[in-house]
C-alpha cells in the first residue's frame, strides 16, 4: 500500500493517470468558472479581485500539491519546474481563451487596473526567485530567506491592489470594453443559495488537490522509469496539467462574457504559483530549492518573465484587432512558449 501511495507507479498506470486527471480537471474547471462568476457577483468583490484571489487559489491547489509532494520526495528540479512551468503554460492560456472571444482582442476587452497590477506583482515574485538562485546559498532552518521576502511581497501586493481609493490610471472605455458590473440578485432565495455555491466550490477544490497528488507521483515515474529530463517533465507535462484549470476556466469564463474573470484567474493563479516555490523550499529538506534549480529551470523562469511582460504589454496597449485574430501578444506568447519547450526537449 505504501508503494502505491508514494510511487513510482508502473509507466502504463502513470500515463492513464495523466489522461484521466487532465479530463476531470477540465470538466471541474468549467464548473468553477460558472461558480466563480456567480460568487463574484453575490459577494460584490468583482471579477478581478475574486478571480485573482479565491479563484486563483482553487485553480492553483493542484500545482501546490504537485510542488510540495515532489519536493518532499527529494525531486527539487521537478518541484521547481512544475511551479515556473505552470506559470508559463497558464500565461499561454490567455492566448487560448482569446481565440474564443470573437469581438475583439481579450486583453482589450478585459481592461482592468487590478489585472495590470497583478502582472507587476508576478514579475516581482519571479525576479526575487531568480535573485535567490544566483545569490548566496544560505538557509535559515532549511528555508531560504527569499521565501519570506516573496510571501511579504505577495501580501503587500494584495493590500495595494485591493485599495479602494480612486486609481491614478484607468483604462479608456471603448465599445469593445466589457465592464465588470455585478449582476443584480434575482431574489432572496438566490442569495440563500450562496452557501450551496461555496460548498460546491470547496468540493471541486478537494478533487483538484487529489488530482495534483496523483500527477506528482506519475511525474516521478516518468523521470525514474522513462528517463525523461526533470526540466521537461516539470514544464512540459506537469506544467501543462497544472495549467489546465486556468485554461479551461478562462475559456469557460470568456464564453459566459466574464472576460475580466478569465484574465484575473490566470494572472492571480500565476502569482500563487510563484509562491509554490516558497512551499517547495519549505518542503525540500536538502537545502535551498532555489539553488537546486538547474539550467532548465532557470530558463523556464526567464521564459515566464518574458511571457508575463508580453501579456502586460497587451493589457496596456489594448490592441483591438491584431495578428491572426489574437493580437501581437497572443502570437508572441505562443512563440515564446513553443521555443522554450522545444529547447527543453532537445
């Protein structure tokens, strides 16, 4: 029984687990998009803040479990690669969701100061991770000081972004801008159903956690028995599964017209995935997780930084119609991600 729980499993089982968990993740994430849209309206928090925090937490749970489990199993490269690989793949989800928004470029329609600021926060978190990797290899009680700095940056960033005072920068409204205006509750009965919505939201989150654990064991099998490089498994396999919740939820949100939620879920989830490095650093007992990262993992971190910068450029320029109906940012996101994965594979 202990071998079944900790792995590695037979290679065939691991392939089946990847496929089954991937399908269930997509189905659960589509439902999460519906629940998230309703709860954002009922709570009055708005799609941007609700999507980046609550929605981002749930869609990031599988990645958190994957990172912690592989770090505990003494697979630091898998743990690090899953975290930053998930960020890169999830950023690509914006371009995928953009293909389902026919009226205009998604980054144009989902103009939001909160989304721009979450992008800035993500760049800061990834930058700190790189500084830690190239800085002195020191730990306090087995944890690198950068982990505490990243946690403080995230909390401080949330406080600044949620500040209700009038911002000094606002997106110009156009005919294609989709405003984040909460729906009016239809009745008191609808309000009472919010408890059931939260319950279903939590239930799907629990399934996401279980799926994340299963994927982590399967990934260890691919490294141990199939001989695949940890960087490629972490980014190309675990990272893709890690990104499925955000991708499926973003597409579902776009189809519901909740475009701000779609972008916020991805960027907010990415910020939490950056904090996965903190979780992995705490779980890894072999020293600093940041210094256990190899060249492949550092390349992934740089790619995630470039892709986030491209996304921010798209949110600021707000190209209404662009290249291949995706906008310059969507095309560049595909190009950078494909180039990175190809480099890791070969």
